[in-house]
C-alpha cells in the first residue's frame, strides 16, 4: 500500500482537526475530574464508525505505536517527578509494581477462570493486562488532588515501573514462552529486564546530565530536544540488550529532570506538550481498533465482573501485601487501592496478543476496553471525595514559584528567571530580606512591562519577574532560599546553611 501526497493532505487535515478537538476537550474532562483518555477513546470510536475513509485495523502497527506513545508519556512523567519528595515512597512503588502486580494477576486469573469459565491462558492474560496502573491517568488526575507525597509518590513510582514486568508476562504468554519455560523462568526474565533496565536508565541519565551541564547549546529550544533524545537513548539502549526500555526511560528521565540542567522549565513544558500529543494519538488509535458491534451484553458483563474483582479484591490485596515493605495507616492503604487507575496501558497490552494472533485476543481487547471505560468513569471523578473522606487530603498546595534557568558559561554562573505567582508569600518582601547566598543577587525586576533596577528596600509584588544571577555552585542553595521565602514569607529561616 502506497502513501501519496493526496493521502498526506487528507491525513494532515483530519489529524489537525481531531487534535484540536481533543485539546479543547481537555477543559471538559478536567472540569469533570475525568482522565482525558475517555474523550480521546470516544473520538476514536466515533471516527472509526463514521463514513470517513479511515479503516485502521493493523494490530502490528498499533502495538508499535502504542509502545512509542507509552515511552513518551513515561519520559514526561519522569521529567516532572520531584525525586526529593518521592524518594522515600519509591520502595513501596517498586514493590507495588512487582509483587503487587503478581498478586493481582493471580487473583484475577483464578477468579475469572472459575467465575467466567475462561481458559487458563485467557484468564492469566486478562489478569496480566489489567494489573498495571496507567502512568498518563495517574499523572494527570493525582496531580490535581492534594495528597501527601508519600502517597502520590508511591503511585507515581508504581505507574512508572509496572509496565516493564507486565510486558514481559503478557509477551511470554502470547508467544508460548510461559508454557515452555515455566513460571520461574519468566520470573527470572522479569527480574533481569527490570534490574538491567534501571541500571541502563541510571547510567544514561547520569552521563546525560554531565554532558548537558557542559554543552552550551546555541538555542534554548535545543535543550528539551536533547533531554528527550537522551531519555530515548536509554529506552533504545535497554531494548538492545533485551532489558526493559520502559524502566530505563523512566529512570533516565527522573535523573535528568532532577539534575541542575539549563532551561528545566522549558524542558518540562515541552515534554508535557509532547506527552499530551502522545496521549491523544494513542487513545484515538485504540478507539479506532474497537468495533462497536462486537460489544455485546456478554462482553459488558464479563468486563464488569473483571473490573469488580480487580477493584474490590485484587487491588486491595496487592496493596496490603506490598505495604509490608512500609507499613501505613489503613486509610492510606485504602486510598492507594482506590487510586490504582487503569487507562491506556491495559488496552495497549492487549495489542501484544492481537499482534501474535492469540486465540480469543479480540475478545480480550473488547473486555479490557469496556472495563477501562466503565471503571475510569467510576474511580476518576471520585478521587477528591475519597481523599477527603479518608482524611488523606492535604488541602490546596498551589505552585507558588516558577524558576527558569539559563547558563552564563563565561562566568560560571546561572541566570534564574523567577516568576512570583499569586499564592506566593514573596509578595511584600523587600530585596534585602531575601538574604540570598553571598555572591547571588537580584539583577532586574520586570513589573507590568517596565524594567526596575532593584535596591535593597525595593518591595516585591505578585506578577513580578526577577532575574537572579547566582554562581553555579550556589544555584541549588539560591533556589532553596527563594522557595523558602515564597512558602513561608520573610521570616523563613536560612536553615543554618553556610553561605560559602
């Protein structure tokens, strides 16, 4: 099949219209508390059932494009994760992504085999594709719910790492490797792929951070491209040695996102935009794969039973077992159980057996599709209410300071562009009261389009943009001090840190 210029014109027109519609739909989905994936899936289903000349049924391509989109979403999640706040929750997230997934697979497989009469292979496949949480759904919904970082950090780490083991399990079942090698061999492959993937990601992330700190690129727009390229080098490098590219790209992105790199805000904004584009394309594509006439009452009933077992039995039990690594109050365990959001990942995983031609793979796709839609509608909008009822909500935690960084290589310094947004308590503070580390200074203030050269008694206001010059070795201390003032006001302590 050829792809000519006329087809390109049609593709560009339809693609641009669908993308714009999906972007505008984000407002609707966020207002309702729903992950935007539901609207994107619906758009795909509508396009697939419309008279438009779009007939997408290439399972191999869906498999490849789905994995590429998931990799981009994981990269964005890693780049926007604050390691200092999530570090303590990472062990729980790792156990949820491994032991928790195994528990969930076992519970769903046994239950659907005996309740629904599924053959063991189909039951285990169903448990495997349904067990991982979805990074896009978790990152988009939980970041709007004010939670302690020990909870949101664990959920983010789990969603970033649980794709790796489930991909191995689903592939092993779909290709027959599980029958030939047994459970222990598959478990060994999971351990190998996850551990080597983490090591590759860590190596690329640290080497990339070292390189980016020393590469004075001629344009700020090149930095986001370079950082994302490094993340995908980790993905491709891990895949080349038969390790988990998903684990590698997430770990590499976490390291790069938490390193002292130039233009971090621009990099995060760029990756966030690409991740949205990946989500739109991914979910619309998955919607195109569905044929509405295949959704019978039997499929709906099987999806509801599977979803209830997963939500009310498998997920709570997996959280209970995993919490042995870090005991937590019952209310926090209950919230983590309810917040195990499923999204694109389960549906994408069903493209593996579809691509391999597994018996009943189409039925598996339909069941998982319906289950994801129904239980996302039930769980997504209720998360803020459940957080308040369980007493785990921390109240509003607005972002009150925005810092952008540009390198000044000739003087071994960095230029910080600091925006004082409305919730910040830096409003009303005098320049002299900032008490920045010795050698750092506020060079300019931009206020309502006018440039002000500050004096020690100059008072800061909401909406001000500050240009702060700091020696590169003191940049972290300078950012820490500015953040402390923004959160606590002029009386924030210096925390007994030396001024060097």
